[in-house]
C-alpha cells in the first residue's frame, strides 16, 4: 500500500505545515527522493520495496557487476547501504567505520571516511558477532550507532561529526547494533545485550544536538515504560498498573532484558512508532515466573511523547529465546470485507502475526515455520498456547524444540511488494535439543551450561525463503535453501525479489512464482540487507554487502571451533560445513544492467 | 645462552611491579629475537584484573602458582593479559598467545586439562551475627533475601540459580549480572555486608576474598545441592588448561602438581581458599 502510504505522508506533512515548528525539519527530512534508499528499511512502512522497474524478469539475466568496494572489515556485514543525495553511505561492523561513496563519479570513489573509534572492549561484550544494521539519512545528516553505545550524527556532505551521544555502558553488558530511525526532529535508537541482564529501552534523541528527549524502558513501573491513561492495549492480560514490575519476581525486572535492537517503523497518519522488544533475561525461565512484561512483544508509541498506545506480547514468559524484535511492516489489508490498517510481523516463535496497528488486535497468526514449542495462538485471548513438554528443565534433555533459539526467523528483515501484496520472508528451518549440562567458567566463576544443539528441521533444509499472503494468512510459494537465509529481502517494481545466501550467492527470483532468474557468487557469505536505487545517471542499481558473520555466521567470522557443537550457542553444530563453503571479508557489490 | 629474563617476586608494591612490567616488556622483546630462542618460556594467559585469581601486578594466587611452575620448568614466565570474558580460550590459547591458563574447571571440554590442583565449592555467605544457612531445603530459604550470580549465556546458569529455580524459590531472590561497575562477587558480598541481602551464594575463592574486605564479620558454609538435584555440581575441581595438541606440557604440569602439591596448597591457604572437605567450621572473616 505504498501509494496510499505516500498520500498519508503528504497529508501529514500538510497538516504539520499548518502550524508547528517541526515543519521545516519534517519537510527537509523527506528530501530523500523515492529513488533513494534513505533508511535501512527503505521507508517508514518498512516495505523494502523499490518502485524502480528497469530491472525485470525479462532482463535480469543480463544483470552484471557495476562496481565494488572493500570495507576492510572481516566481521558480519548486516548493514543496508544507505543512498541519498547522490551518495552511498556504508557503516561497517565494529569498528563501525562509515564510508561515503560518490555515485556521481565512475566507480563510485570514496568521498570521505569517518572512524568513530569505539572502545575495543565492546567486542568482548557483544553477544553475537560485532554487527551493525545500518545508518539513516535525514535532512543532510547521517546518524548511526556504535557497538560501544554511542549515537553519532555526521554532516552527510563532508563526514564532519556534528554530535555524539553516549547512551549506554559496555561495563553493564550493553551494546548497540540497530539501525536508527529519524522522524521529524527525533532520532530513535535502542540497545542490545539482554542475555547479560541489560534492561531494554528505546530512546528518542533531539536530532539537532543528541540530547535525550525521552527514554521508554521495556520493564519496570509504568512511569519508566511511559505508560499512562493513553495506554489502551487490546487484551485483558496487558491491562493493569505496573505490570512491568508485577509480572516478575521482585527486582528481576531491573535486569529483565526486553532490549530494542530490531527495526522501527512509523505511521505518519497516527504518529505512532512501532517496534518489538527482545526476550526476557538473563535467568533460566523458572526463576522468573510471570509474563515478564514488556518483553517479547510489540509496542506502539506516540512518536512525540513516547507514550505507549498499545502493546501485544507474542511470547509471554519466553522459554526459548524468542525475541519479538522482528520487523513490523505497515500495510493496509481487507479482512472479512473490512479495511484494516495493519502491521505484519513474522515472529521468531514461528507465526506471522497480522495486527491492527491502531489497536494491537490480532487479526490472524498463522505458522510460517515448523513449530513444536507451541500449539497456536488463541485469537480470542491473544495468547500463545505453549507446549509444556518443551519447557527446558535442569538436568533433563528436551528434544525436538522447534523453532530453535534463533526462531523460525531472526533479525533478517522481510520485504513487502504492493504489486503482489505478499511479504517475502527470509528465514531458517532449525530445531534444537537442550541436553546434558556442561561445565564452563567465566571471570573465574565455574557454572553449568545448558548445551544447545541445533539441527535442520523437517525436510533437512536449514533455510527457506517464503512468499506469504498476509491477508489470506498462508504461504504462496517457498524456496528451500540448504543454509539458513540470514540476509534481508528486497522487492522491486520489476516484480523481482532479491536475497543472499550464507555461502555468498546473491539471487533474484520472480516475485510471483519464486522461479530463480539470476544469481551471482560474491566473495563471502551474505548476511546483509539488499537495496535498490536509481543513480544520478538514471539507471537502476541493486546493492548488497557481502561478509559472513552475525550470530549464525560467527563460526566463520569468529573462528569458532566446529568440533564444539555448542559453540555460538549451538550454531556450530547446525552449520559446521560453513567454514568449507565461505570465508570472511566485507565487500560491497553493486549491480546494474549493461 | 646470553641473558635470562628477571624472575618476578612473589609480591610487589605498585612501583616495583611497574618496574618489573617494564623489565618484562624488554624481556619479551629479547626473547622474540631468534638468537635467544634457547631460553624456555612459560607463556601464561591471565586476566589483568580479576583477584583473587590474577592481576597485572601479579598479586593473585594464580600468579604465584604460575611462578612456581616457571621455576620448576626452568622457564621464563611471560604473561599475555586478556579479560576472562566470552571467547577467552579462543583469543588466548586458540590464538597462540600463550601455552597455559590456570583456574580452569577440570571438566572444561575446550582444553586439555591437568589433574586438579584444588577443589572448592559454592558457599552460603551470611552476616556472622545472623547465622548461615546450611541447606537449600531449609524453610528459611523461602524468606531470606538471597543474592546469586547470573551467568548470562542463553540457558546457562550458576548452580545456585539452578537450585533455587528447581525449588521454585524466586520471589526473595535477586540476581547479580555478570557485568557491572565492580566484579559480580564483590557486588554480592557488599550487598550482604550492607544489609541488602541476608544470604549470598558465591563461588568459594571469591567469597573469601571479598568477605575479608568487609567491615562486618561474615560467616560461610558450603552450599550442597538440594534433594532431587544431586546431578548439579556445587563443587568444582580446578585444573590448568593447555591446547589439546599439547599433551607434553600437560604431562609436565601434572608432574609439578604432584611434586609441589604442598607448596601449591600453602599458596591457596594464604588466600584462605576454601577447599572442599576442609571447611568444617564456618569461617569468620576478620
């Protein structure tokens, strides 16, 4: 519904023009052209849809390399290249170097390079490789996060630093990996590190100086979560005072997780911002009885005040590391003959949720992956029906937990085409067993670990790329991939869909049928977010960062020992062959028609 | 053979230690020269700031035991310093920075481990005036304010966390995250001494080290697995670890542990390390 969305945007800007001082900034923030790619998810709706149609099913087989650029970094490259103002901006994994490439000159030479020099110690804290999911362009500026918890604003023309804000502390296990979002005069950022007892938050910064405008925690009393009389959750279990305290043992909310490291979306018409919270931590589940609010769910908040409007919890009292941080794609649908302003959210727990984005009501929740850890979602109560036999227990082997800890789908963002009206979901097909305890130690303290071992789910394929009809709540087609699909997806008006594989293939398939149309082997595994833009020369380009890593690719990027089946929290066993199939190295690849 | 690196004293003041670090740097430089390649080196990886185990000033008991090992091997002792965090083994022994790490659980699968050189246990620690619990099954454990260390890796938990969750004791339990402004065990013991907790359940060597720093008298007793959870260990045998392809060094270290057992014990005793089986009295820290 991109066209309708654009109209809403225009309407919203028009309203603002009538009377607030935010007007010039809001208007200027939209200087990015429709042919640009100013934020990781392309637009506020998180569509990852390019309306460029030069490259299509008929000619994509002639797509060829236009230029490349080496980032000089060997860790997992999960970022989306950002394109605006005739320039491409890339932020690397730690040490979070930012490059600006001049798209107006042949070969796109670097215009400037910015090195934020984050603390090296941040590497010892980050849970899952040293990734960064991208920068954002707005109003002539670039904003990005560093692993050591800084948000930095740069002048997009010169790379000159405008401000930096220190927002968290690596000494407490906190890091930042997400891509910021800019709305009006606010930059929205969130933290990572729930596995270490970090308390999650979303923070709004003043775009002009980096000062904190507000911070909304994911746990604790209502005053910390920015919940007041405007909070109208749809379901009974989310109503009540200070549930962020009372759904935990005393004090446990202070270290309860619910970090905010996924993508944010924004609806200009309602002025609501949407995001998911991560799993509760860092206890084993029986030590935190209760629903553990407001973890593993989706918040809608007013973008100006930060006040919560509604919350829906995908996985109350999470047992299996099912964050709800996955993207919320804003679409308008017709359900039962009634038009609904919705958001679609493919969750780690294996269901695609279609929610009314005004109220948080579940319109449908259908499985897109293989699930044994729950029996479905009760639409009347909104509650996930968990399977008690899959609850982890001390000293007991629990087999066949599906999906595994990374979920049926992890961070890797889906794309939505308003032409097919389908969501394109990159995901994995993994189950796990939690077996025999093993002895380990950290900082001199011995402890007992649960050994997680992941294996391929039914069918033996570890990855899948699925086209999903959100209105019908069903799969349309899917492509089985041997390895987990850990890259983002891109949909284009040429009715093509692009994604990458962990062994380095960049692929284009027919958006309507899933037929493979083109592929190119890049130098390293792809875990990045493909994008498309129209260059200053009027040609359509498709770009992606190659560079294996991330939680799934850590076995290569972090040199983990594949003989240790629990290394990388079980990943090493699941994809022990990855080291033979790719090697590390960050490189940008940009493609165009001849 | 030309020069040998200076050996390090058992204890040193800060300035002395700094001088020695300078000497050590020079020493490393000379060893890097192939001309001096015949001087045997014992390369140890250790945390520069993790007492009572190790410190850059070499004031921890692992530093002292490492010196003893170097003497026995007629080797120059060299350190590579790295915080004992996630990926420690991979970044140290795995990256070839050193040949041995001390203080490794005997059952730790990532390394080849020596015979244990001590065995300790998790301890219940309380203010001496209020008495120390002796069992997880004691009814008071449902009422007392209990503090435990949290580990943080997905699914991983400290033994007391397993025990309390098995017994469904949660509302009176506070978890202390691994990361913080001061070491986890220090935060736990400090909370106990200042009255925020009634019981802290802490790994023995750290419990004693931090208990001795408090103004309040603390008492401790060994924590034993509750009935029904006997499979979860509260005692751990501690070894030295080498790379899996280095059984020769492991065998040499094994022999030293046997030969110098009494001296190693004396070092541990000087730090008050509670060895399992010898703690028959609640210890009063002064």
